[in-house]
C-alpha cells in the first residue's frame, strides 16, 4: 500500500498571526506597485527620449 502524506489540516491562525500575515502581504503589494510604477516611468521617459532623437534625425535628413 502506498504511503500518502497526511491529510491533516494546518492549525488555524491566531488573530495576531492573521494580522501580521495581512500586514506583510499589504507591504509586499505596496512594494510591487512602487516597483511597477518606477518601471513604467522609466519606460515612458526612455520612449520620449528615443522619439525626440528619431524626430531630430528625420528633420536633419529631410533638410539635406
């Protein structure tokens, strides 16, 4: 007969443990949002810079 792992349920969390878990999750989510917003800002700034360079290059080549 195969030896399956126990199917017992984990013990319920106490109120303090639940609050600590929720606070940690909230902090992780806020950090993830800050990182995402910073990445989006960097992407858009780089895109604007590249667009300006492309337009300047096109204007120079059209003027020749």
